[in-house]
């Protein structure tokens, strides 16, 4: 009986997933980019707490968080932004169509983020002042991309 219930639950979950995927072929890509951005926001939050003096500066924690930010920045590409996965076309997407209309600029902004994240990784290991400077660069890179290519949440 337990195996039957477990099998039924598994099949139901698979069926729901298949229906959701059929309804929105971009669900996986949107979920992936949300996950990457959420992890980046979590690590930036740790770094921000240190930069604001809300948490004591800890070089080891700052280094890990900055390394995570750099790693996430390094994997961002058009793979997470397939054409058609824009705001109001794909569920939970905030990506604006300008991403595909001006793809070279979008990719340049990803490069800017990579450069800033690499600098943050180095700066975060020095001291809180280095951390603050590095965070400013990453924040500017994030903001530039979001202003141009992300629909504000309502």
C-alpha cells in the first residue's frame, strides 16, 4: 500500500511538472535565473551587512561570499535568457524584451558584472574599506543591467 501511494504521488508530481512545462516552455530558464539572482542577493546581503557595520568584518566569510558572487557572474549568459522568456510571456519573468533587441549591450553589462565581481573577490579579502569599494562596483553593475533590462516588481 505504501509503495502504491508513493508511486501515485511521484506520478502526480511528474504529471504536474510536465503540464507546467507544457504551459510555459521557459519555466526552467526563469527558475534558473531566479535561483542564481537569489543566491547572489544572499551573498551580497552578507557583504552588505559587513560594509554597513551591522556585522563584524570577517575576511573568510567575505571571501566566500565574494567568490560566490564572482562564480554566479561567470555563468550568466544568454543560456538563462532564451528568446521568448520575457516579462508577460513567461511565468514569473521580469526580463524585458530589450535584452534580445540590444543583446550586445546586455552581454556587455554581464561582462561589466564579471569585472566588478572579480574585483570584489580581491577587495573583500583586504579589509572593510576594500569590501565597500568592491560592493559599490558590483552594485553599479547590477543596477545598470536591472534599470535597462528588468521590469520592476509591482
